[in-house]
């Protein structure tokens, strides 16, 4: 594929993945309340899918590209490791300075008192969704259509339970079903932006491919470890959360190998 085709595919695929968030958010009209156990299970399932996508669709291709570029498995591994840490630290820094609020752990970031609670929620959801769109975009690195589509399908699948959990959580803190669904839908639209940036980055310079893949992987791993796992293990549902995460991992693994 040409560079422009990679960029368009990254954008379109990440937009399609964001439709999973929209579909899940609309579920708030049918499901008005989730038990804490159900919410932890759904979010852990999504985390498992993200974890497998990080490994099979981002890190493995990154290692292949890096080993080829640097003519050394060791140097390639070091480059991918550095890119992974860079992605995680970048998202960590953003979380430290951008004011946002999680439904369970509360407010984080800088001086957030000038922002209404709804905007703090939206910011938190946006920080969560952007790395997913970025991952889909860079998944098309080098014209790897199958890899990009697998990522888009996997991210779209895990977006559904995430979208539902977010919309129901917004409903539980006093927002109407319509507003909760709309916020959930809009939060997913940051993914095509991430997809466009990711696809454009890997299309502009071939040398960036392993770095971009590793960066996206690191950003997603940060979200899984810093947000999802602590929140789903904080309510006495850690066994359920662990096994639903494993189920999600297996689902994405099978999806990746079958495609």
C-alpha cells in the first residue's frame, strides 16, 4: 500500500473500532445498572483483549521490524524495549499533568478545580481511548493490512464492554441516559484521531515503524496496569477479574492467529 493508503486505512479502521464504544454506550438505554462484579468482569475482559493485542499485533511485529532494521536481535530488542518504555512514560506524564477523574480512584492530574466533573470524566476516558486508536493506526505499519484489521477488530470488541461500563457509570453519578450515551459515543471519537496520527507517523519514515509499534504497546500497557487492573481488583472481585482477563486474552489470541 502507498503511504496515503496506509494513512486512510489507519483512520478508517480506528473509526470503525470506535463504533464498538458507540454500540456499548447505547446499551445504557437497555441496561441501567451494572453490579460491581459485572463491571469488573467486563472491564477485565476488555483488558485481556488489549493485552493480547499489545503482544501479538504490536510487540511481535515491532521486534521483527527492529531486528531487520538493526541487523541484530539484541539491538532490535533494546530498541523495542526503549520504545515501549517511552510510550508508557509519555502517557504517565500526561496523566500527571492533565486533570481528569476516574469513577473509582477519583481525581488525578494538575489543578482540576476549574473544570466541571463531567469534563474530568471525559478527559479520563479520552486519555484511555487515544492509545487504542494509536495502536490501530500503527498496526498498518509497512502496509500490514491483516495486522491492522486484526487490531481494529480486537479493539472494537473490547470497546463494547468499555463503552457500556462508562455510560452506566455516568448514569450512576446523576447524568441522564441520553447524556451518558452521548458522552460515551463522543469519547470514542478520539480513536480515529489517534489512528490518523499513528498511521501518518509510520508512513512518514520506515525507520519509525518498530518505535511507533512499541510506543503504542507501551501506552496500552500503561492503561492496563495503571488503571484497569487496580480498579477491577479493588472491590473483592480479583479472582473474577483475573480469569475474565485471561478469557479476553485467549479471545484476542485466537482472533489474531485465525486472521
